[in-house]
């Protein structure tokens, strides 16, 4: 695989050659710096660590400052490890990766943290139907989950029963998003469809070949 | 560069056709391409502009006409490649940016005063 760290900018729409109006997400992707190369001898596994995003020096711990100084780059906000990086893209310490590693038209996976929805009931959280009728004697069960199990046997609620609770704010991966456009001079990537999280949130872009 | 500027930069690259200025209350004719199999032909849609929504290349506008006694509304994206031409037939004098009240009116009541210059 190969990949980058990016930032969600916002959504817009583009007309394709067939005249279809395609909803798109604009992502600021890279430039990312290789701040560490891990190998089997010293770390027990192979991976490269990429860093992205501006960060003030006085907001960075001394330990991290030393880590960035090693790669001779300014402090970065986000660091992420990428394993099984493509042999062709085998990167060395201090290398800079840009959107050039992607090609227009190919498909990538985008990982982000979804928007937090707070404590939600089963209708919103799991798509339960609730009680269909507002009348026929029904008065306050419109969005209730219904039965959560049988009585004397098993006399307990099964683990993993879908109930109300905290929704969102979790890692979500969108797979096979087509790259509509690449604007290298501004490090911009435009992908088809939506990606998780609010505007300004950080994303991991992965391309599996 | 901030988020807004980057988004603006992407949207600036989308081509918008040179269309005449029009606003809610105007009567316009949209000539748009229709694809039938491999053939392309032009069709007209004439009516009153109800509203313009959004900005930049993602802006859309709604047109309403009465076709055989039934109200028909159509929404066009402003950067749609199917729009061939827009002709402004009449400038209407209305006080609102969104003239949805027109939907409830018929016949003589549904007339719009023409703008005097």
C-alpha cells in the first residue's frame, strides 16, 4: 500500500464528462514527511512514520522536538504509521511525500473519525423502525426498541444486544473512493462522495494496489 | 491557506458559463440539451424564476411554469453542461428573494408586475 495524511476541507460538486453532477470532497493531502523508518531488527516490524500539519514549537514537548529535529523538519501535528508500504515507494528517513503518489481516476480508502452524535436511541443509532403507528392505542412507544429478549429462558439479555448509547466519534473507513481531480500545486485531492468527520478533521488516505 | 480559500480555489477551477443576470420574479427561457440515444436536441423551458440557491459553481435556480393547468417546477444547476442558453424575457418587480407565494396563486392573481426602469 501507499498513503498520506490529509485534512478534510469541505464538499462541493463537479460535473463529469457524461454531464452527471458528482458530489465531491476536497482534501488537503500532504506534504507528509517520513519522520521514522521502522525495521525488523530494531523495532520487530516494518513501517514508516509520516507526519503532517503545522504545529507551534512551544506547543511541542522536548521529546517530540528532538524527534522532529532528527528528520530536520518543523514540528508536525499528526504522526501516523503506515505498514507494508509499497516497495516501489520505499521511502527513506526525511523524504517528503506529496499527492503525486496518487493518480487521477484510481480508487483510495479514506479513514477518519465520524462526527459525534451524543447519546442516541435505537432508531437513529441502528435504524430500528420503532412502532409504526401513532394511533391505535399507542401513546409513547414511537421510537422504542421493543423486546430485548425472552423471559424464563434465557432469563438474561444477550451480549451485544443493540440498544441506545453513544453514537459517532469513532474510526470509520470509506473504501473505494474515486479520485476525481488532483491539484498538485495546492496539495489538493478531490474524491467522489463523502468522507467521515467534520471539516478540518484529519484523515488517513490509503491506496491498496 | 485556510479551508475556505482552498475550497474556493477548487471551485474557481470549475467553469461557469456566461449567463445573463436574472433574479426571482424574472421570466426566463432556458434552452437545454436533451440526449436521446446518441442524438442531441434543444428544448426550451420558459417560466418564472422562484429562487436562486447557493453560490459559486454549485448554485441552482428554480423555474416554475403552468403546463396544461398543472404547475411544473424545474431546478437547474447553474454550471450544468446541458444549459445551452438563457434568455431573459421579462424583469419582474417582486419584493422577495424567494417567491414561493406564487405556488398558491392561479390565473390573474399569479401575475407579476413588470419592472419599470
